[in-house]
C-alpha cells in the first residue's frame, strides 16, 4: 500500500513539474515584444496590477495551446515514469522491505 501511495505522489510530482516547466516556457516566449513594451512603460510599484494582467493576457493563450497540444503526452509520460519507477523500486519510497533489508549498512 505504501508503494502505491508513493507511486501516486511521484506521478503527481512528475505531472506538476513537467506542466509547470512547459507552461513557463510557453508563456515566456508567447509574445516577448508586447511584454517588454508593457514592462518598459510601467514602474514596479505603481502599475504592478496592470503588468500582471498584461502578462497573463499574453501568456494565457500560449499556455492553453501548449497544454492542448502536449497535455496528453505529459500525462502519459508522467504515468509511465511513475509506474516504471514504482515497479522497479528505483523511486524513493517505492523500494520493497525485502530490498531494504538486503542492503548492508555502512
């Protein structure tokens, strides 16, 4: 039961990290000219909300397009890595008790 729980946690971690990295890359390169114009026209403290909304409006369509195109690949890739790592016992928390007892203490 512990191995299954850790396998699910590893799956969620793989999904989250891959989705976050892909979304960050997609939103960063969405429309750099428009984003840099917004940053140049705004001061940090006075127009933070405007900059945030402008960045969201620039990045949101790119992230949606990225997830529509690569979302299934991320999901199944994370599932495959979690299942394989859990079955092999190479992910932390997924080793069987028998494997742990066989290792010498140094």
